[in-house]
């Protein structure tokens, strides 16, 4: 399913078209992956809509890929045909820039991202650099594992950055936007003994029930105040107005972390809401270390993924359901071969 051009203003109901493409050839450091499932991420919508500039075009979207290695390139020794791997958003880094050399490859100057600069997993086959493909916990089925690869990883990094700001870690967590990332990281947070307060769109009772199912101690609308002040607020909805809203509910020294790659503008707010050492920060991408750590933690919790599956040729419908907020959990394309 191919994106041939971005849609700056008109939100097309069918931005992707089915095309017959040649099976890609893996380079020396790559593996050819036969795709089994690929989850649908909000970032895919941002690429479709033109919020993220200059993608490879035409492009195969998709960066939460689960599949099996079919063939390996000449320099690949750690993977073999038949191995199951997960391929995430971070597709390649240079290893040489100031960010790569300081353990921040997520900020690499010349990083290449799956389903953005590189063809991704809305397809029957894809290629991936073996250094950026991960073995997956065996307890997960293919479709179940797919959302771990972005929603899970980004959720995990968002929580990790919140903890960096709070001595002893963030115990009282607010989570704004209870979708794919939130439902996974909420389970991890509850497992770790934290208290989770979930914020949905005002009046979204189904979303609030879903949050309770994932272990939240309280769920309400984003216009409501939580029962107690928050150490940290994680924001997964692409809505800038939630930043000053969440900031008002923080303890002194508390932190708002925005997990999204794109957000509407943040309205102005009084300095007193930020004062007393409150912090606002963002998350960009992920490191391989995040992936290894989260994929180790997920089966221990165990994190359960809530998925709605679609056939590959229904990718446009999956994107549309995500845009309209019709999903609980994550949309996953399942590649069936006839
Ligand atoms: Zn780099
Ligand atoms: Zn993503």
C-alpha cells in the first residue's frame, strides 16, 4: 500500500494505493523480511497529511513491523532465515555524529526512519538493517507484538524521561490521550507500583472504561483535575492545549513529557504555572537501548496489547479509524497470503 504524494490540506479518505512492487533486495547489512503484521501509528497520519516534511516518495508506510527473515545480506551474522524480528521507527544511524557518540542516537543528524525515509511494513516484504531489527518475546503473537514496536517503545521512553526529572522516579502519573501508547505504558506503570490517572477527551466514557481496564486508578476528561497533584504528565494526544492544562496539575519540580512527533501549537500560559522548577520536555524517536529494555520488560508485566486487525488492503480504513478516534488500543494490518 503506497503513498504517492502527501495531502497538505484535503484529508483524503484513501491516501494509499495498492501497487505491485518487486520484492526488495537486501543490502550487505540488511535482511529481507517477510511481513506478518504491521501496526498503524499516528505518525503515519502525520506523514500522509504533510505534517512531517520530505518523506521518501513514493513511500511504503509502517514502522511497527513483525515478520520473519527470508534472506540475509553478506555481512549479517546475527540473524538467519526463519528468525522472527521486529522492525521499529529507528531504521539507521550514522554512529559518528555528536549525538551517536554520546548515547543519543535517537537524535542522530542523519538518522533514517522506517516508513518515512525507508520503505516500511504496509507490504508483504520489506528490508531492514540487521542492527535495527530485534528478536521479539515468544509469548506474543505477530499481531499482538506489533504495537510494542512504536506505541510501546515511545511510551516507555516517555516514562523514562519523566523519571529522569524526578528524584526517585514519577510515582503519580497523569496520562493524556488514552490510545495505543498510553494503554501499554499504563500497564507497565501500574506493574511498577505507580498510580495512573488517565485523561481522555471530555465525555469519552468508553475511553475512560478502557483506562480503568488497563489499571488506571482514576479516569476523567482532560478538562478535569486529577484527585491529587501529579509528579509527571505524559501527553500522547497531538493537542498543544493539553500542555498548559497538564502543567497546572503538577507538583513543584514536576514534568510534562510530550511523546508525540507532532502537536498543534501550545497556547501561552502564565509563568507562575511553570515556576517552582516545573519542566516541559519532548521525546524524539527512540534508541536501540530503549527497544532492548522495553522488549525485556513487556513479557514480565505482562503487557497486553489491545488490537483491532485489518487486512493489508484495508490500510486506508485503519488510518481513517485512527484519525476519527474510533479505536481502542492499536490498529494492526495483518498480511494474509493467498
Ligand atoms: Zn549519528
Ligand atoms: Zn510510531
